[in-house]
C-alpha cells in the first residue's frame, strides 16, 4: 500500500497517545491537538505524527506528500446510527408534517416505517444496493469513515434478509468501515397487529438463524417505544440475538420513557439511541453502565421534536455519542458536519464536546474505538483534510458549507 505524508498541517485534531476508548463527563471538554503538524500514513495505518520540527523526509522516502498549509486534519466521523438502505424517499410525509400531522399520526395512517417497508419489499436487492452505494459515496465526501447500517425496513423474513445481504455487499465493495445491525423489530407489520407474538416468533425462529448461518449482522436492535415494542418484547428479542453472538443496541426514549433504557442496560447494550425524552431514573441507570448514550440531533431538527439533554448527560459524568440517523422518514441526511453543528447550536455542546462525540465516542458505539475515532499510532488511517479554515470551531460554525477537501480511508485518498 502507498505511503502518505501530510505536512504543514495548521492543526491536527483529535490526537491520542493513550489508547482511550471513550470520553465521558469533563473528559469530553478535552480535544487534544497539535499545531504546525504532520501525519505519516503507511500500509493503511497511522504510522506517526507530531510537530513539523520533528519531521524528516529522505530522498528515497517514496511518500506521497500532501501539503495541508492553513488546513486542519481530523479523524473521520464515525456515524453509529443510520438506516441508509431504503427503497424510496418519503417527501410526501414531509409535506404532511408541514400541514400539521405528527410523526405518530402519519405512522398510524400507514405512513412512516410501514410505508418504507412496503416499498422495500417490492424493490430488488440490486436496486437497493445501487441506491445505497450512492448514499455511501455521498457520506464519504462529507467526511464519514465508518458507519453502522440497520435493517428494519423489510418487516418480512425475506425482506429483512434482503436488506442485510445488501449491507454485506456494501461492506465488501466500499472503502468505508461498515457495521450491520439487524433491526427486524423496527415496527409491527400490519398483518400482525392482532398477533404481535407471531411476528416476534418469526424474528426469533426464522430470521435470526439465517443471520447466524450467513454472518449477516454484528448487532441486534429493537425500537422500544410506545406503539412499537414493549420492554418485555424488547428483552426477549435482544436475548435471542445475544444467544447467537449478536451485540445488543436499542432505539429508545424518542417520544416517551417506558423503561427501555433499563432493558437495554440489563442486556449490556453497547448503545441506547435517541434519548430525546429522559428522566432521572434513566440517567441513574446509565451512570451504572458501560452503555453509550447516542444522540441524533438532526432527527429532532427534521421532526421538530425535543433535542436530547446532551449537557445534562455530560454533567452527570456520562459520555455521549452523536450520529446522523440517516433515513427516508425522519432524517434524510447523513451529513455528520451538520450533526456536529446542530449539537453545538441546539444542544449547546462546545465544539470540543461535539467533535469527541462524533469521533471517538461514536466509534465506541460501534465497537471500533480501538481502531478508529482518533489520530493514534496503529489506528486505521481514516482522516479528512479541511479546506483553509480558521479553527476547528469554524467547522460547526459554518453549518451550510462542505469544508472537507480531501478524504483518506484505509490509507488511500478517495
């Protein structure tokens, strides 16, 4: 593989020498950087970095040199919550919301997740793959280097497995680090409204065995929420996934708090995602766990629902991660730069907190913070170089611009 030297970096952001896997509480205020810096990338990994005064290049170095004068270098964003495999947009529902319907009202009249499921069931695997790959290339240009992709728009045995096979193909053919998440329990299909247990039995007895035999997922997920899945149903599904080696995660507390966070924690969930509505009991439970609270501010922005209480979580010595929730219904964008901007503007996070949440902590929420999420010797060389900007605070400040000039994934310029 090629060797790359990035030199004259105005500021190298998100460095680490200590092998930390996440930051929480006051640690999230600390964003280590080096001014007038270099990074050497070799064999797809970060080989070294430091101040320019310590860089020595020989004539026989055979390194591709990139001059980053007046530019910043960041570790690539890690987006730990997306649904970017889908069949069609839902812009008609966007208009419904403008006209006064809530997300829940749209879902109850056959829209929402069930609408996406119906369209996906009718779409071929190849067409799903082609459209998802377009989105993959889109988010790469926006600085994302790792992404978790969930199923959940199938809601039949055949369609859920079709989604997971598409995700497997994306893994094989994309430079992104991709993690697959089985979310068969995203909603209750129409035909099982009167017999919820029958659909849950399908998830456990027919979907999960194939997922195991074909190696289709790393994670198991459930939408534990009023009108979706109860904590008791969630517990049963998570345990079935755990039994075949899947790591549990959970959608929870988007609209109501019904004990779902505790259900996730009791199953050692890697992350609990959404958390727009959180009470004291939820926070106390999180403080006793190693579960990552993952917040999705662009979902709040698009739906007009409350933003998760990011500052309160941090003040309780908790970590937080940020992710895009890229999906056709509630967040039709995978732009992690905008996510970081929203976290600063609407959640009142500092740039340091938001950048840590979108890099090392979101990597933790994907189980990959030992390999990605910071500039550290031996980690995968997934970084991006900005255009000429004033500071790392300028990136969330300038929310409407793509300030990323060069993307490097696995040590290769994209």
